[in-house]
C-alpha cells in the first residue's frame, strides 16, 4: 500500500480502474484533468457493476461482476480507465500509468 495514497492494488483480472486517488470533490476539475469530482454518475448508471462513491471519490468493488463499460463511458472526467486484456498482463500497470500521463490519449 502506498504511504501517500497514490497507488492502489487491483486484482490481476481487473477490467477497469479509477485513475484518481484524491478526495477533491467538485473543485477537482480545476486542478486535474482526470480527477474524480465525486459526481456519482458511475454509481448512478452503473447499477450492480460495482462502482460506488465515498468521500467524493469513485471506487470499484471488484467482487461484483458485470459490464462496467457503460458507466465508465459516462464519466465526465474520464477517470475510469479500461485495462487492455492482452497476452501478457505484465504491462497492465505500465498501460495504466501511461494513460494517466497522456491524459487518456493512446500513444503510438
């Protein structure tokens, strides 16, 4: 566990992750282009797929299954990142951080 709360562990088979670890609330969009504002859109439209918001920060309950793509696509800040499932999941963390650094734009 990251002592600064910047990194979090996700299951190896995770399909999505939240790219934000800050509890910023609505003013988050003034300081970060992919920060979670706690708007609850993912929780509202996601149904039983496991999104929930606590203290102005979205999280995913990985014990719940289902298709998270609709709720992820509705995030106004684009802070819900889809992990690419490829032959070697060892690059999953790299792709996650690469997406954060590029602001969600694909490189290459």
